[in-house]
């Protein structure tokens, strides 16, 4: 698979979002999840995205990270070529999802993720979502501390606006390598962040690039041009969607979620799909 840069690392242009394997009501059995991750790795995927908060319940924080770690332990390939990206800053409690961007919490969250992943240093550690009750400067300072302590190799931010991206870059410098925001045919509001990432040399990792869990069908229902081009090319609309995102900027690396081997293998084929200028004009219209 052709590659793109995240910091000084090169990863395949299509990554794997592991979240669907740990979402209550949608998650498959563990054997299917492992087969899905292994299929992705065998197909050339070298970026796997997870988070401590991806868990079916608050009693099993780190579920998705442990699943990814187990799959990697069973893979016969070079695990050193795989960049595992995880996130901290979202909390899971009996009341639901929360946020904690404090220095103390992120220290604890990072240590917990290190244990769940079974590593001494996390390849890419991303702050999950801004906490309105904690100054963003403090949160970015926490990432800087974790990096300088050797607990993380690269830092990223998620769900950040342009102002926050610039602030993070000012504090973290070259430690900051990526931004992970929502982006898909149904959600195009992150265009300014993509442009800024290209300006700053940061990777942009679209989450829910196919519309999100339970919404992938909207790619075809609301955007019939994707279906039309897919039919003409003899490929799936999802491949057209990912190829369109790849064409948006050389810093874009989609991380489609999957819970079946067939799903990620279909997504991987988008790496070889080159859309024409005419097709892109129709998709952008």
C-alpha cells in the first residue's frame, strides 16, 4: 500500500478504526474482531486507531486497546511497522461519557493505556476532546510532559478547531504530528482544519470517514453521485468515498471503522482508486 507521513513515520494511506469492535450493541465476538484486525494488517494497514474510552461499559475501560494488543501479539508480521494510535481525555462512568483534560488525569490515563497496550511507549497519543473546564494550554502541557518523559513518541489532538490547533502547535512544536476530526461526505465542516494541517505539515485523520456507525448508508442515500461513480467504476461507494478524501489533501489518512474482515478489505482497495478531475468535480459539487 502507498504511504503518507505522520510525523517521521510512514503509514498506509488507509488506516483501521477499531472503535466498532467495542461498542455495546454493535460489537462482534472477540474472534471476529481479531480476524478483522489481522485481515487489515495482512492487507498492508499500518495505522490502527483506538482509545481507552472505546469500551462496551464503564467497567471495562481499555477494552479496545487490549483487543488491538492481542491481535498484534497473534500477527506473524513486523509489528514494529504498525503505528498504534490511542487517545485519552474522555472518561467513562455509570452516567456515560465525560471529559477530563487535566494534567493529573492524562498522566493516569496514559499509564493505563501503556498497560493495556503492553508497551513501554505509545506510538501516537492523542487528546480525545477539549475539556471546557480545563484550559487547553494545561492539556497540551500534559501531552508535552508525557512526550518528554518518553511515555509517548508523538502527540496528536482530536476534535480541535483551527485556534486550538495553532495553540497546540505553539506549545508542542514538532511533538504535534496529527489532528483527528470528523470528516465524510455527510460531514464536511472540517475543511478549514484540513487546510491548516496541510499548511503546518500535520496529518489529518478523518474519523467516521464513511459516515459513522449505523450511518454508512447515508453515503449513498444523500450523495447519489458517489453511487453513480462507483457503479461506473465497478467498485463500492465506500471506496469512492475514501478515494475522494485521499484526493482532498496529501495529509489526509482516513481511518474507516470496521468490525468484519470484508469491510476493511473493501476500504483498503480505495488506496488504489484514482479518481479523475471530472469525477472529483462532481463529488465536490
